[in-house]
């Protein structure tokens, strides 16, 4: 072995187990079954206890001269309802369907409840829900492609009459912009801004089904969140529910025929606040970050680079979290910068491989 400067590893099980089994630990969840919880919740708790012991072993092995960063980029909580934005866009007249025989037939079946959601629930009742995890990404992508042809999908959208559509798992809405989308009709400039504002006003007026408050606590324009050379690929509107138990679905375009759908399958999903614990001589002992001004995930990389004495690339997003460090460390080590590396001496992938990666990211909800 060679001397090393940085070691990193990822415990993925904490994420998967909360996605799939949150209801075992949450008596308020609609899917909570006391008998099931009594039988299996101890196994979930035992898993987290094992993770805790692993962290303890790392601390013991590392010793006092090694700095440790424990990080999760998100928290967790229950899912109780799904949101299908294309259904809302369709009902509000922002999205229109083709008048072809095939699309009309699929829409009639859609209205009658013949949807991917119906078929998935049927498979669950028949005991085949495990197939969701037994297939690889490539196989699942081919399944989604086939379902898009069978069920109502964006293939059935009449783009000549559609001003907006939705993709992804976080409420992203895209306008059908001329010159950006293949069949765009929304003219850039004034028409674009007026259409987007009309959409935002309508979205802001959607009520929470169980509370006297709006469903969405935060609505952003794409440029308020994204910058850089690729910002044109970002959604035009992003929405964040005040009640994070509502999750926007994006794995299929019209997965159900309702805008708000009771959840099924996964019972837990991400929350905005994650975990950040830093241990070592350079860090202030017992210091707690002000929850009113939380660090951003963008700040972690520059903070670790600074901790290691590496100059920050001058195009790097984020800031060094100086408040985490002792006064002595801050005085001894100044933040330095270096020109960002723009060359490419590493390996490359073929256009076909790049396209496959892109399609997989779309299906996972990371790209629109």
C-alpha cells in the first residue's frame, strides 16, 4: 500500500432502508402495520446500530491525528402522497394531447384507471412487488420505454398546443420554448415570462388537501437556483412543498390519473436538512452550527480542500466553512486559490455510453 491523503467511503444502506422501510419505525405512517413492525423494526434498528459501531471503529483506528468528516447530503422523513404534475398541467390547459386514434384510446383507458399505477398495485397484491428491485438499471429503462408506448405518455402530447410539461422527481416544470425544445411554441422574452408567471400564480394557488395553507411553500424560477454554462438545461420552475411528505413522481409521465395520489411502494424520502459532523484537532470542540444559517452541500468540497491545504479552483462553487475551525487553524492556514483545470487527460467514454448514462439519469430523476 502507498501513503494516502484522503479516504472516502459511502454507506448506501442507510438510504435504501429508510426509503423502503420507514413505515416500520413510524406509527403515524398510513402503511404502518403494528405486527409487521414488531417482527421487523428491530432488524432495522440493529442495522443502524451496526453502522454506529462501524463509525466508532473508524474513529478508534484513525487515532487523534486524522480528521474525520461524517456527512449526509439529505435527511429523511415519510412519504404519504405522490404528485403527478403532468396531470395538473393537463387539467389546467397548459398541456394538450394529440387527437390521433391511438392517443385518444390511451386517454380513455387512462381516465378509466388503466395506468402504470394500477398495474403496479395489482402486482403488489399478487406478491410481485420485489421485481422492482430485482431488475438492473438497463432492464428497468427498457421496461419504462415499453410502458411509455402502452400507457399515456409524453409521446401522446400535442406539442403544437402545449406550453409546459413536467419531468423529474422534484416538481420541475419546463416551458415548451421555441428554439430550445424540438417543437417549442413559447417565444423567448416577454411571452416566456408572461407564461411562466401565469403558471407560478396557478401553482401558488393550489391548496394543501388537509390544511388551510398552500401546498407549495417555495416556488423558484430556474435562474434563481442554477447558474453556469449549462443553466439553459435547468427547469424553468421548481417547487418545494411545505409538507415534504408530498413527493413529485417522475419515473413515468402519467403514472396515475390523479394529481395527488396516496403513496405506495417506498414509504420514506429525502428531506432538505442532512448531517455534518467534523472531528479532529483543527475543529472547534463542541461547536454547533447555527441552524438558522445552515451550511450548503456546495460548501463541503471547498472546506475539505482547505483542510487538506489544497488551493481552491477559482471556479469552484461554495465557500470554506471557516466558523468550524479553531482560531489557531484559521490564523495558520489562509485560503488560497489556483486556476481551474480545464484540460482533459483522463479517460473518455463513447457517445453511445454517454447517451446511456444520460438516459439512466433521466429515469432516476436527476435530469429533465
